[in-house]
C-alpha cells in the first residue's frame, strides 16, 4: 500500500482526492496539503478551499503550512508519506521539499505535455483552437511542468466546449489516470520517460484584462476567446447603448458574455427573417461592423471582422445571468449600439 500526501486547492482537484481516498486497497492518504483559508465575496469571510472541505468530509488530516517555510519540512516528514500526488496545488515546491519524500512528487496536469506547460493549459488550448488535449501524470522536478512523464490520456475538445466544461471532464478522467499510474509506479510496472527537448507554448494565466473580448477579429476567434475565458475570469465587453451620445448621460456598461455562437454555428444566414431584413441589416453578415450590436425579438448579434456572433447568455453588471434577448429588451439599445 502506498502512503500518500495529497496536495491540491480548487474544485478541479477534488475528484482525484476522492478517487485516491476511496481506493483503500492501494492507497492510504496520510494528509492533505492545501492553501490556507482565504477571504471571499463581498463580506470577505474566510472560506476553506474545495480540497480542504472534501478532506474534512473524508476525515483526513489537513496541512495548510507554507512549503517555503523551514518548519514545513518537519510537518511533511511527520506524515510518513512515501510519495505525494499533486493536482492544481498552486505553489512552487523547493528542491528540499521535493527530495523529502522517498518516492517523489507526482502531478496531474491537464494537457498533453510538453505542450501547454503552465497555469492555464485548458484555457489556452481552447483559445488556440486545439482539437485534441488530455491529461499527463509526471514526476515533479525543479523546472516548470518539465519532469519525466509516467502516463497520458487524450480526449477531443468539443466544438462548443467551454474551459469549465472541459476542465470538469478532464478532472474526472484524470483522477482515474492518476490512481492507476501511482499504483503501477508503486508496483514497479511503469518507468518515467523524459520529456523531449524543444520550444513549446506556455499556458500563461488568463487575467481579467485578457478576457476583454475583441470584436476586430474573425468570429471563430471571438468564439474561442469567450469559451476559453468561461467561467473564469469571464469574457466581457463594454456596451455603449447609444454610440452617438456625447453627453455622458449613458456611459458604457460592462457585460459578461456567458455563451455565444458564431453565425455559421447558430443556423443563421444572410437575409434570415429572424434577424430582420431592413435596408441596414438585411444582409447582416456583411453589414455589421466589428462591435456593432443588432438586437431582434429573440436574437442579439455583434459584428466581427467576418461573420457576426450571436450572444446567447449574458450577465450585465449588477444583474443576474439571463438570455441575451431578455437583456437587450431591458437595455434600451439604440440603432447604433456598440460593444467595445
């Protein structure tokens, strides 16, 4: 039986913790390492990480010490762990900590390494238009996600799949991969293979400003950006309900786009009666300028540098999520309304 330390923080790490904890024949979870409680929400109440909540539910001891502090090594050694399983823990581990466990530290990473090393592999894969991704179990070394690989699994990225959807699916699939790989490693049935040398894309963290939607690019690129940023940090734009208003009485408002479809994917075509056939927008695919808004009874469109994109679900600042058509009816959009 392999005695494990489990290290993780967000919800995406919980399936792996549960999978390992449920396999009492092969694993014993000595302790769970996670980030300390942090203030959340408007009230800034201290909130435990999803991994801590799951660990307490499972009756597992929890460590919240900083691996960079000297006292942490004593805590780590006191667990008696042979190895560590890591899923989205969120902290860089020093060499002394990596060397402290006799069988090493093993990470479940949501990409087909060596491609997309870094903090946001799922989001960056969608944004780049990849059609295939997967999960990798590798031994952690000093380099960023560059340690030797033990196992990988692959999956296709759905054409309308968001980062949240894909990450949830990979978390479930990856939990089984991690358990099977650690068991095989402990039994001496698998050997790590060094990653090939080369220049590979780095999956940089996506920040709020990165999620500001650009409409001066083709519709497929807008769609990828929105899906990559959903649900976090959330794709957004600023809506100017009356683009000709110079008085400042109607300032631009923030709009989060939760779901959208490129025109070619939504079943619309030039001259479709569902979006009207007036002289300005009858052939709307060619006539909507980048960022130009067109709202009809049941549809809301925004122009891009190619075909328009249809907004399906949105969340205006201070409002609940709703269909884009419902939002548009209450937004009092003028004929020259724009997203920017």
